[in-house]
C-alpha cells in the first residue's frame, strides 16, 4: 500500500490524506462518522485504496470517504471472474459506472449500496456473453437512473440464479427488426429456439397495460418463438409480488383484446392453440385470456 501511495501524484495523495486526517464536514449528512475512513484507517488496505482512487476519479467526493462503499467496490474490482473473459471489467469500467451512479438521481443511494455486491454474483455465471459491452454501457449511462436500475435488476437476478443461466449463450439488447422490439437478454444456446428474457423492475403504479400488451404480443408473434417456454418475463418482486403481477397481466390482456386479435390474424396457428380457440376464425375473448394465463403464467412469468 505504501508503494501505491507514493505512486500517486501530489494532488491525489493530498486528497487521500485529507480524507483520512481532515474529513470534510460537508459529507457528514451522507456518511456516518463511524463509517468514515478517518474512523476506519486500519481497514484500508491496497484494495480499498484502489477503490478510493476509482471513486476519486469518478468525482464521488463523499462516497470515497465511506469505508463500506470502498470495501464493496474493492471486492468487485479484485474479483477474478469479473476481471477475466467473458466479463472483462476493468478499472475504467468501474470509474465509468461509479460516475454514472452519481448522476442517477433518486436511484443513486440504492444503486451505490447494492450494484457492486450484485456484480460479484453475476460474475459467477458460467456462460458465454456475446456483447457484454452493451450491459456495461447501460450501467455507465449518465443521467439515466431508471435505465441503470433496470440493468442492475438484470445483474441482480442473473447473479442470484446462476443455475438458471449457466451454460447459456447470451446477447444483451437484441433488436428484432420485424417487430421493432428490443429483447433485454436472449439465450441462443439453441439457435433455432432462442429464449427471450424481459426484465421488469416496475412499481404497480407504473405498470402500463397497453405498453405491456404491445410488447408482450411482439414476443408471442416472433416467428422464432414456437413454444411459450421460449418467453420469460421476470418481474422484480420487491416492487410487485407474484400475485399482483398475475392480476395486472390478466387485466392488461383482457383490456386490450383488439391488440391480441390483430396479432392473431398474423399468427393464427400459434394463437389458436395458445388461447384455446375452438375455431381459428373466432376472436380471442376474456375467457380465452383467462385460459391462457391459467395454463401458462408459471411458464412465462417469474
């Protein structure tokens, strides 16, 4: 650690020494005195120093004085899984993410406390990621709190459920040109039967029935989707529990029957079977929607 300190330029070294010996009172509302590095100097090793440098380069003035945040970042920064391929997280990656989190508005505090911890779980997935740089870019997007939180939910869920994702061949933000639809994550391990993942971190009050139906119908209509097990919609149950999700999905599809029936006319064979129509010429009704949800909710929605 001493060698690394001596390698810092004068301005950076002076900034570190000020944080340790003369902590700024302006950070007191954000960092408890017991968590300030001035009160935890014995817990600062070379890895925590590197984390401090990252936060300094990201211009996170107060966060770099919080020992808890330094420890969390240090663990992610030194994690070999995240360092190596297919992840390839570098020091610059962490600087960019830390800087973006500082511009995430009301999402900043939660993301600061959780994201780097969740990345460690994400790094344990044994799979191929074709375009991991898209995920990094989303996490590094300035002034985009909602987008970062949504991407952080992908990281959180995948990292917490490695058994579901091990062995996959994943792409992020796959654009389906025919339907003008971005798929959050697509598993191409079976190229003829890709699995489409949609991640939703939304409150009940923010759930839009029409937007949901339009997006969901595009997945049903995708010509590469021949089985409903190829569609996975994963909701953040800290914001909407499973029963609420089921109720909202049922209500949304029931209120937007014209959208379903327009799509049915384009893919009549699939929709006839999935919605239990006795006659392909029949319109989808609320009862057909109820049948579809009862039969397939647990297959599609997590």
